[in-house]
């Protein structure tokens, strides 16, 4: 089977306008992007949330003699656009910024809302930035994976979604000029001027009464903002319209699903009418129902994973055992847009039971090279492995093709052919993956193999 035939098969599967249509996964992720057209949404009286201008949502609460900004966003340029929109609603001065947590996509744009020497209060929890500090202490600043899960390293035609926000480097309306992009070097955030270590603190700012409540979940430094008069809860990244990202594929954070469940439960206890997530559009009028489903789904996956582990199931078996029941699985805001149920199951197992999955053979694993040599010996050599991999790809089994090609790559590291096969197989797998981080990582890995093959030719 020659390379030109194989390339023709890939063209039929992948090329725009060819015989094959985009996968359901691609179409669903593209449809999700419609949520992020720039807009200012009135959540309640005197509460306005900006969506689509930045990766995160940004909210203005209007008080008697000033305004409060919840999560100023990722980039100064995008935050300036949001501030300009907010100033069309009111010209009252900014009295306070509130950080729901320390992730850069929520705080790096703060300089756009901060007027020096104006007495603006900047509020966060006392452990603000704890995740970044832990990553730095581990020596993992800059990441621990060769590809990016957010799509920053993908070309524009592949950079279609991050699941819960506008894709990286997408133009922010026409206001930034032709060719302007949202993804630029972020400024350093304004450091908090006020922090709290208590579980809950009540504040009055600009005549607005609000509570800041400790809510560890996506990060240990997470808080939610409760606005009792309007019954609005600002959940930070403990809620967005996706399965929660309990385990980031970048591998530099450990998150407790038990803490996360308790924090969602605390929000439900406020009896909110509206919930504003850290990403995606606010959920209006049905906050208790939405948050209850969110909590119940996480609790289900946690309990089923532990139950199955007690029955000596491996993580691979638990992924199926802990799948959501139909009444929860059918809810779009629990879809695997950003986080994933399968990733959560595996991470619960890893955190509670460690790396060993109970299979005795995994106590005696051979090196990857030795495993590949054993496979080649079994089928009759690396040439046969490569032939079988090409046949799998032609039969529209890209995962099988990739698994076989991986053995050939290990055995023939200087050969470009298996790397090209791997690149093409991963391109198809990625296009069919309904989870933006997994999709982005898979496509980036495809591109990396393609570059390696070109360098080897």
C-alpha cells in the first residue's frame, strides 16, 4: 500500500467540502462558539455581565456612588473594551475589583479597570495565587506537556474552540482593528489590597451589600460572590456550562472534587435566582435547578468511581461504570466541552488510590521499546506492523492505526513514514473528539509528528 493512496484516503476524510462531512464533535464545538459573540447581558437590576470580549466573563455591579467589577479578565486590551461598554451604562467610578480566583484569564486585565490613587479596593482570598505558587514550587512553570490543551499552538483553521470561551487569538469584534487578536502578552495583574481568611465575609461597597464566600474547587483560592438583594451568585470557575475541569490535561494542578461538590452545595444553599459562571453565558432564573444538577452529577461520578474501585475495577472499567445517568447526560451544560467525565473518573482514582490500577502485570511493565519489539516479533516484523497500520487507516480506524504506528515509530525513530501515518491518524482522531482540550492536544500532537517527519525526510 503506497503513501499516495493513503494520502488520498486522508483527504477524503479530512478535506473541507470532500465526501465526508465534519464530525458531530466538530459541529457541536463550533455551535458552542455562537455563545461568545460580544454582548453585555443584564443579569438583574444593576448587574451586567460581558460575554465574548475576553476568555472569561466580566461583571459590573452598579451601586449608589460607584461600581464593583467581578473578574476583570485576561487581557488589558479586551478589558478596556469591556470597560468602555460598561461606561455606556453608567459613568460612576470604580470602587472595587473582586477576583474569584487567581487564574490569569480572570485577573491579568485588571489594570484596565484600576485607576491609581483612587482608593479602589481589590479583594481576593488570603491564599490568592496558591495554584500558581504550587506549580512554581514543583518546578513546572511553563507546563509539563509537549502540546497545548488550549489551542495556543494550533494554526487558525484548527483553532476552533476551547469549549467554554472564545478560541485563542480570535479577533474581538471590529473595535480592535483589522487583524487584531485577543491573545497578546498579558500585563501583570493588580495585586489584592484586601484579603480574607474566614469562610465568609460581608462587605458593603458603594452601597451594595455582598458576601464573599470561600469556595475551593477548580482552585484552592476560589471564592463566590453572593448578592443577596438580587439573588445572584457569581460562581467563578466552579461553574460554567460544561462538565467541570476537575483534572486539567496540562497536568499542573490537583483539584478536589469533594471540595468542589461542597462549594456548589453552599451556593445552592443561598437560594440564588441567577448564576454567573466564570465562562459562558449566565444562567438566568433557574440557578438552583442548574447548580443542583451540577452538584448531583459530580456526586454521582465520585460515588460510582469509589464504589467500582471497591469492586477492584480498573480506571478503564470505571469510565464506563461511572458514566452519567441519562437524565444528567442529556443536559448540555454538563457536556464534555471543557472538562470530561472520563478525566474526572481517572483523576479520582489516581488521587485516592495512586498510579497502581490493581493489574499485577502493571507491577512488571516492560519499557515501551521492549513492548513494541514484542509486538513486532508477534506479527512478523515492523514492516508487517506498518502494513497493518495503513490498512487500519484505510478502514477508517484511526485509533488502531495510531496504536500500531506508535510501535513502528519506537522501532524506527529515523523513519518519517510511521510519523506521517501517526500525524494523519491523530488529525482524524482530534477532529472527532468532543472535548476541546483533548481535541487541541491531539491536533497539536499530530502537527508535531508531521514536523518530525518532514525533518527526517
